């Protein structure tokens, strides 16, 4: 494994968890890391889909440009996420990807990646299994979110920003929101007023404290219980 790949959160992705160390070595050798600045655009909607990406550190968002000049946030990308997978079967990207903060992103060209899969049928099979699970998870999340009220949607969003390996009982967790209140509303399909009331509800319950974009998760276990109801 390349030294810079040691400890990479991308290797915790579901695609890699079932791979042996030798398979991971073969897989990671095709990705090349690049540093990106805040607000850089990684690719545009309808732009030629020529690369696949893996987010090593930082944060990015997938957006759908609207006719009125605004944009709709579809997904927030966090360390460990693999994206741009549309390049495997489409000639263009369906969304625009914008970097939200200083980020390290690994990429591989579509042609090189497909050639790698053809030469490594065992990993190609696991790639198919990963894509099926990704599609299943997205459908599950959409169904689950549609039945959640505003506070539970907001709690679910906050939990997605917290490291998955952080213990529930390890004390208050501080984080900086990567999105404005309006953007969070767009992502959760809530009005800004509803998002504001949801924040107030979480504060009254003693789950969070918020000052601008700075948030302190005061009761992580309680937030997890709310999101899972």
C-alpha cells in the first residue's frame, strides 16, 4: 500500500471492507491524489464523465443547477465517499460537484479504471456488489427520510457529519456546519423557517447548542435516539 494511503477513510468504505490487503494494494495504485481549494468545481452537470473520485479529506457537495440561476443541493460528500460513478455507464455527469472546504480527492480516469476491472475480475465482482448496495441504501434513505419530521431529519444530517468511529459517550462534539440554513433546508426538503424551528427544538431538548455555523453536540446518544425513531 502506498504510504499516503495508510489510514485513509476511503478504505473504510463498503467497497474496500471485504478486500484483502493484496486486493487493496492493486486497487489503490490506480488512484492519484490532488489537493482542491474551497469553491473549486470538480465537474459540471452535462460535462464529460471521464473520471471517478474518492474523497480522502475535506467536504464537497453535489448540486443540481436550476433554471432561475440557483442550485439544489442533492448530496453532501464526506471523507470516505466514492463518487462520479456515473462515468462507468454514462458519457456525462448528471450533477455539478463543488468543493466545500480544503480537500484531498483521489481520482482515476474512466478508461484506466475499466481496464483495471477487466484485468481483475475478482474486484470487478465486488464493485458490482458495492454498486447494488449503494443503490439499495439510497432507496432506503429516501424512504426513511420521507417519514421523518423536521427534527429527526436535522438530527440525521448532523450525525452524518460526525466521524463514524467516534464513541457515543465521549463527551460534547464540536463541528462547523458546511452549509447555510437555507442550504440545509434544500438538502432536507424543508423550508428555512422549518429548519429554524427544528434547531430550536433540538436546543430545548438539550441535544445541541448552536452559534452561527458552530454547533456543539451536547448529547450524542440522545441525538442518535431521535434520528432512529
